């Protein structure tokens, strides 16, 4: 499988979204290193977990039910997850 060039993907997006301005307005500004280090570990775990679920389940279903996932996984707080695992045995 050949990898598509970014230019091809970008031009297709411009066509589909009605122009370059519409595409640019949808893009987010990446966080810098300092901002990234301020994100707590449990939020990284939640984001990674959400992406894994979206690989196997329609992303919109995961997004709509995400509050229930957060509750089921104790807001992805590692200490609570560890304790719940230990109490199940």
C-alpha cells in the first residue's frame, strides 16, 4: 500500500470542506511542551483509551457514551483503578 502525500489529502479536504479557509478554521493549534506537561497523567490515559475504543466502535458512539466510560473507569484515576483491580481478586 502506498502512502498518500499530504498535499493530496489537503487538497481533497479543501474540496470537501468548501475551501482552504474552512479547512484552516477547523485545525487546532498544537500545544507547546510546557502546556503538554501540565496535562495530568489520568487525562492522557483517558485520551489514549478513547482512541482505542474508537478503533473498534464507531467514534460517534464512543463520544456520545464517553461520560459513562469515564465513570466506569473512575475518571481514569490510576490510584482508583489499581485499588479496584486489587479488590476484584
